[in-house]
C-alpha cells in the first residue's frame, strides 16, 4: 500500500513538470510594455488638439507598430486655467495668491523663487480658497523642519547652509563631502526629513490622480521635471 502511494506520488510529480517554454513564450515572460510619448504641444493652451489630422495619422502608425499605448503630459495650466502657446504657467488664481504670499513658491537658499511649482508644505494649507496646491524651501517648509526638529529634542537645528550651489558637485560642498555634515546626526535627520516630505508629497499627488482617473483604462506615470 505504501509502495503504491509512493509510485502514485512520483507519477503525480512527473505530471506536474512544466513544459519547456517556446521562444515566443520566453519573450512574453520578459515583455516590457512600450508607450510612446506624444509631443508636448499636442494640446494647446486653449485645450484643443494641435493638428488633429496629423495626430490621427501618427496614432494609426503607432497602432501598426504594435506599441502598447501613448503617454501624454497633463499640464496644470491647461486643465484648470489659461496659458499661452509657448509657456504654460500654473493657474492665474494661484499666481495671484503668490503676489500677496510669495512664500508659497519653491524657494532656494538665496531667496530665488520658482513660480512654476509650489512648496510641498502648502499642499494642505488653507490658503487657496478651498483648493489645495501641489511643492520647497520657504517659510512653510522651514516651519515644518523646525517643528519636526523640536519634537526630536533639537529646536536649535536650522536648515543646512552648506549644501552648495546648483552647479557644485557633491564633494565640493561641506554638506556632502566625505565625512562631513551628511554623516552627522543633524545631517542624517535633514536627509530623512526631506526625503519623507518628498515621498509624502508624491503620495498625495498620486492619490488625487488615481481618484481623477478611477475606472479609466490607463496607466499613470510620474516624471522628474526637466532641468
């Protein structure tokens, strides 16, 4: 009886041996979907297709090439405000608030403000008349850093002033040079805090995007802004 059970077990195991994959199946197992990015100006600032007939022809060619889909940029200035043909700014109602409170804009250590993006620390601030904003070196972010540092027992800590300028290589700065600020308790705290803020900010944006496109058969992707 035991011998029959063993034979049956071995027979079952032999039957479960997977069939070798064909070359096509091997390729599909490692398949990488291909999405083609549409031109940045495919939709005008007036929310109209630029050269629709040409676009239709291009889409047919992409279908014939068997690409999986296309990717298109969603411009905040188009979907919720006016812009112009060349430069699509953030919505005018946000810029109007920025005139009175420039601290909402991304700000570097020299005080230069980037009016194309907002400090991530104003994501949930009630300063947009019921509308939340979307990014980072300003009075709001500085206040959050100070509050978080105080909770860890270091109310004296400030944002780093030794991280260099835009064109500096890391090893040319006091912060990122070997065995310098980034290795200290304060440096590690700053990097952790800043990374967490970026992740939190991105999570909120993706959550909103998922809600906006809920039920739509499309893939969402995020990219680092062009420098």
